C-alpha cells in the first residue's frame, strides 16, 4: 500500500510526457503554453497593495481657495448628547443665569420640550405584584419560627415559613437562621455535586466568581 501511494505521483508526472510523445500533440502544447510565467497575488500584503486605491476627488477637501477659507470643521455630535435646556435645577447653582433662561424657555409657547397634555398621554402604570408591609409578627411568632426551623429545617424551609407567618423570606433568614448542622450538610451536598463537574463547568464557576470580585472592586 505504501509503495502504491509513492508511485502514484510519479505516474501523474509522466502522463503529460506521454501525451507529448506524438509530434502533433507537441506542436499543440507549444502553441497553448505561455512563454512567460505569471504570478498571482498569493499573499495578503500583495492583495492589499493591489486593492489600495486613492479616494475620489469628491471626498477630498477643496483646494481652490486660500488656506483659511478651505479649512472646514465637521460637527457630528453623538445621538445621546444631552441638551443644556434639559439640565435639572439640582445640578445648577442658585445664582446660575441658566436657571432664569431655562424657566423662560419652558414658559414660552415655542418651547418644543414643554409637555402638553394635548400632545400625548402618559404610558399606563406597570402592573407587577406588590407586597404591602405587614407588622403582624410578635415575639411569640418569632420564637415559634425559630423552633420550627431548628427542629426540622428540611420540612420548614425559608419559603414555607414565609408563607406560614405571612412575611418575606429575607425576614425569615434574619429572624430564624438555619442551624449549623443543616448548613454543614448543605455545604457537603454542594461539594459532592461539584466533584461531578467537568473542567468546563468548573472553569465557568471560577470565572463567574472572579467577575463578581472584580465588580465589587469597581474594575468592571
């Protein structure tokens, strides 16, 4: 098999020579083959050099006038630039003359930034679940919450205690924290779970922790 693979390129090189064995084939090949070799743009540098064209005259500044006249400034402000007319008064000193100018602009009828009820209406109020604060827990309720949490932390979870006593989960975590044995069991459960992780998931968790630390330090 190795000898056959070595002989195949040699046979491919000999095929053109066999075709040129006859006089007619040799004459045809001599006419069709170019006398000078041509080289294409096989590298990135040659391709860039070939495609490098000078800009059109319409893109160049006009040089017909003198130097001070042919110079021009292009003003292209960003779309997010704030207008000085919208500056809140809290950012302006009391003796700033812009206060009076802004009040005059807002009171005038030609001010496009002035709000008019006829121009439009406010968007509808967002509908999301709001929880009203309740101060219905007493000292006996908190003691009962701690007792249930210490007796069976698996059955009486944070969410279940919050539903029973009609309070938030944050208050349950502050008033009735889990016992140390339960926290140690949760830590061991998490460690056994992390032992089954692959290298990609482990690296992703480390990167996530590193990004959080950088965010707290103000580096992101």
